[in-house]
């Protein structure tokens, strides 16, 4: 496989994952909103609120938040301090960006296994009586998704660095002639 085909494949996979993350996040938001509105109606109109609505809303919010984090990682729009990075030359900035992505990848990979380990020790939820391991399963899933997105971003970084080096070689050759 060539460098371009690997980059294109990683981008396709990342975009597919983002579509799934976006759909799942929107589904969580829609269900959460529906449960909250129904609970308001049942509480203030029928005077019979759902005891479980807050718990379900919290769990859906957890899933939605982690899915949003993974989606944003695919867009490479995560929170970072860029005050110093912006002042660097383009070539150095690309290398710094690559290094930051490699560090993020290592952190995400580092946390995947322990997050699965935590799931073993969880009990059932208070109201819904759902095993909490299913609620918090999103944590290792999100770390895995973010790691896949960062891998795609690393391929993009390598491509930027390669293009920058190629353009420098071309401009040096033009100066010699």
C-alpha cells in the first residue's frame, strides 16, 4: 500500500466512525430530551413522575459526552493550548502537532485496558437496576475510538510533513537553476 492509499483508508475509517458517533450521540440526546419532557408532563400535569428518569438521563448524558469527545478527536478540534504552537514556523508546528498526537495516542492506549478492568467491579444502578458496567462501557469504547481517530490524524501529520519537505526540495531546486 502506498502512503496516499493508507492515508485515504484511515480517513475513510475515521469519517465512518464519526458518522456512527454522531448518530449515536444524537440518539442519546433525543431519548434524553424525550424522557425529560415526558417526566415534566407526568410530574406537573399527571402528578406521577418517573422515578428513574434522572438516572437514565444521566447515563445517556455520559454516553453522549464520550461520543462527542471521540467525534471531536476525529475532527482534530480537541482542546489544546496553541499560543506557542502558532508562533512556530510551519515545519516545526507540523512536527510539534505530530508529537502531541503521538502522546495522545499513547495515553488513550494506556487507559483502554484499565478502563475495562474497572467495569468488573461495578454494581447495579439504584433505580433502573441496570448493571453499571453497561453504562460505563462507553469509557473504553471512547478511548478506542479516540485512538483510531488519532492514528488517522498522525497519518495526516506525516502527510503534511512529507508535503512540506517535498515543497522545500522543489523550491531549492528552482533556486539552483
